[in-house]
């Protein structure tokens, strides 16, 4: 297995990669294989697998009281990474998050990943639990991605939580982190957010993957400001083709991004979601072409585990 920075270094042209979600609990791994198979002809060197933390659901009991239950709707990131690597002989990149993990659990998960031969991880804080709204770390967990990053950097130096271990083996993770061309929603300013990103890179992050954006100028300005801050690692743009009219509201709400007026106008004119999907695909192809010309190392697509739109985009480009 290979580090993402190595793939980028050796690439002669823009690389194609994508992200999938673990299946909903109760669905088979075949649903993921079916989403990946049509995209393999475009030779992705790596596939990202998201992590979804627990949620709280409330069930009404016969006595009229509410029972609080904790569930994970999409478990299985480590297993899915193993299945993908085994089946497709491609690098799987698990997303690892602070939320819901103690430091000890994180260490054990990282050990599992390194046993599997996984060489890349995307280190994130994670979103708050849906019903909570504000991110709350575990009592012995990490508050920011920087703290989790420090743990991975330490493991890469052979520094485990138990300082008394004799000759522990260092891990060899290549570490990705998240970047926000339109600012992370909690950051008081873009400069603040960039300083935090610079801190991540100075600590040892090897590359950045961006939040989705629909206006390339936002990405280009972001890269320029990152370079001014001294952030010199690869900044991989993340793109998500628009596929339904309701996303006009859902995406800005969930991801704190703006949609360009031309795109909004085009989608509003569509009679149904099939027409929206076509608009979304054409927009994404155009975005991808411009980004290729700009010289991005990789075009990374958020597929939501549905391959048809991404396949049409990749067919036009790769
Ligand atoms: P952080 O880097 O911790 O930043 C969070 C906020 O705190 C920012 O505003 C930052 O400016 C600020 N900050 C950072 N460090 C410090 C510090 N030391 N002191 C004070 N402030 C600080 N979520 C999931 O749950 N699962 C996933 O699989 C997942 N995949 C993602 C993939 C990508 C490419 C992206 C862009 C996001 C993904 N997310 C995922 C969402 C992500 O977890 C959320 O955006 C989360 O709110 C922030 O994560 P982060 O790693 O950017 O956090």
C-alpha cells in the first residue's frame, strides 16, 4: 500500500479519487461494492471511507416514558476498508474522528488499521451528535483534530499512551486533514481557520482535503491564502455533484457553503430531479476541467455511495 503523498509525487496527470459511506446497518457490503465497481476503470489510487458516530434515538415505552437509545446507523469503517482493499487492490483511507473515542480507543483503532496495512488516514474532529448541536469530546478524548493529529504523529514516532512499553513499533501513517475554502462554520474568521490549518500542517499533516465547493474561485483564493500562510502541502479539492432540488437548501444548511447564482438559477428551472442531476453533472464537469487546468493534484468526489453521476463526470474527464 502507498502513501497519498507518494501517489501525488509520482502522478503524471490529475488523479481521480472518491469517498464512500459505509452501508446502513443491515445492508450488505455488496451495496458498497456495486457503488465502487463502475468507478474502478478510472484507476482511483485511493478511496475514502467516512466515519459516522453514534446518534441518540428516543423510543416511547408502554409506561409513557421515553427510553434513550444510542445507535450507530453506519458502523463498520475498518471492516469496509479491509473489504475494499481485498476486493479492489486499492488503498482505502479511513476517516478517523475525535467524537465518541477515548484516547485509548483511538490508539487501538489505529493499531488495527496499521495491522491491515492501511497507510493513510484522514484525521478529523467529527461533527457533533445530531441532537446535541455542539461538539462534546469524550471525557478522555480529543477536543480538536489537532489533538488527534498529535496522537497519530506520536504513534508514527513509536510513542504510545503507555510510556513504559519496551521498543514499541512506530506506525507509518500519511495524515490528511480537512480544509474549508468557505471557512469552517465555527471559526470566527478565515484567518483564524487558516492559522489552525497551518498549525495542523506544522504538526505533521501531509495533505489537505477540502470541503465541497461549487465556485472554483473560492478554492483558488483558498489555495493562494494557504500558500501565503506557509501551508505548502497538497490541497485536494472535494467536489459533490448536485443531484436533487432539495439540495439547494440542504447543502448550505449542512455544510455552510454558498451556491453560485448561475447554478441556483439553472436548478430552479429544472422540471424534476433527473433534470437537476444533468445540470449538476455538467456543472461538476466544468468545475473539474477548470481545476485540472489550475493544476490540482487529485479530483476527489463525494459520491454518497452512488456512482452514476460520478461515473458520467469521470467519463468526460479521465
Ligand atoms: P478541527 O480541525 O478540530 O476544527 C474545528 C473548529 O475548531 C474550526 O473552526 C477550527 O478553526 C477550530 N480549531 C481547530 N483547532 C483548534 C484549536 N487547537 N483551538 C481552537 N480552535 C481550533 N465528519 C464526520 O463525522 N465523519 C467523516 O467521515 C467526515 N469526513 C469529512 C471529510 C472532509 C474532507 C471534510 C472537509 C469534513 C469531514 N467531516 C466528517 C466533517 C468534520 O468532522 C466537521 O467539519 C467538523 O465540524 C470539523 O472537523 P475538523 O477536523 O475540521 O475540526
